[in-house]
C-alpha cells in the first residue's frame, strides 16, 4: 500500500505543477505606448495606435479595457479625462487565449 500512496502523491504533485505552469502562459504584461485613437466611456476602453510602426506602415491599433483597479498618472485621474490624440503609456495584461487587453495603469504625457 505504501508504494501506491507514494506514486499517487507524485502524480498529484506533477498534475498540480503542470496546471501551475499552464496558468502562467495564459496572460502576459506589456507596456503599450502610442497615441489615443478613441475613447469609449460606455465600453470602458481606449484604442491606442501603437508607436513604432515602420515608415509607411499602418499603425497597429490596440483596444485596451479599463476597470476599477486601473490607475491613472500624468495629466489625468480617470478615463473620462483621456482624449483622442493624447500620448499614452499603458501597462496592460493581454489574455493569450482571447487576445483582450486590460490596463493596470494609464499614463498620459504631461503637456510641455
């Protein structure tokens, strides 16, 4: 019996470890920098034209949702203060399965 219990514990440990490793691949963080293309107050999201597109290439637009945990810095303190054309840095998590982005923080460049 003892050998069977030991094997069972090893299998359970391996399954738990595999699940933990799989879970870490489901989301990743990225700093999205660019210009605000649009603000959706009802949908609680901003669309950002990512900086760094090659010359002549279309800018990649990224839709990033915000929630009650999202923090704001720079010239804004809330989503309602973000406007089209603002230069932003958004620290966001991307769900690898759905492809959706959720902002942890939104920083709007201060006016010079």
